C-alpha cells in the first residue's frame, strides 16, 4: 500500500514525550500501524521516545508493563518492543528539543510541558502535535489544528504532575482502560492528519 501523502513526505523527525500510561501504548500502536500495516512510511522517519522514569510496581495497574519490567527505564523497554526503531532518550523532553521535530506526541502528566508545547506551536503552523490526557475515566484529546482560543482555555496554571489514575483509584487498586483509549485516539488523530482530514475539535468526555 502506497501511503506517501504530501503531509507525510514533509515529516522527518517524530518525538513521543512520555512512556507511561499513554505513551507506552501509543508507541506500540504507531509501530504497528507504520511497520506491520504500512499506513505511513515509518522507517523513513527518525523516532525518539523521551522519558526519565523507571517502572514501579504501582505502574502495573494501568500502564503497559509487567513485573519483569520493574526497575528498568520505561523508554528502554518500549524501544525494545519496537525493535529499537524508536530510540530511547532517558530524560524529560524540554522546549529546547522542539525545533528538532516535525511532530510531537504529548503523553506526559505535566501541564507545564503542555503550556510550553502549545505556546511553541501557536506561532509555527507547520509544527504538528497531539496531546492526550486521561484521569481515571476522564479523557482529553487536543492537537495543533484545534483553534488557539480553545486550546488556551484547556490549559491551567498548575505545575502539579498527575498520572492517569486519580489518587482514590490508586488507593483502591482500581484500573481503567482509558490510557489505551487515549493512545488509540491519538494514533487515529495522527492518521487523519497525514491523510489530510485533520481533527479540528477538542475531545473531552467521561467514559
């Protein structure tokens, strides 16, 4: 299947920020879509996965890891699953990295990072990003083709880093499938983009 669209032909470098609840699933979906299903020229692009964390037993409730992964860097594990085509960067992605990439997938639990990513993109229409969020049953999906006014309203001044599970769910060991849902929605949003049918609305819902 020849899927080399005009949009895809302009892409050279892709980054995934975060290899936790959403990012570990997303990396697998993108690898599968690009390599196994030939939906875009995966092998022509340089892929980097940023994450500064290691797998902890508390991650097993909702993240794409097993007991054998405990203590190992998340980005390393995910890289191995993609035959190391996606290169691990064992640190948090920063604004200094943005100019090196044509596409960024935001899978982090940091509103500070989101503000920096959004603000960087507002003045650079050629720079494409997708931002996935989840908090237990709550889902949020945003991308750079959504209107600036809407995107700014979705940001807060909080510097707190929160994961995909609310504290009450962690305490009760209640898991949700929402990280997988968000990751798949991010992958589809990207497919829409390279096919020229951008998603221009934010998506916020409770599953």
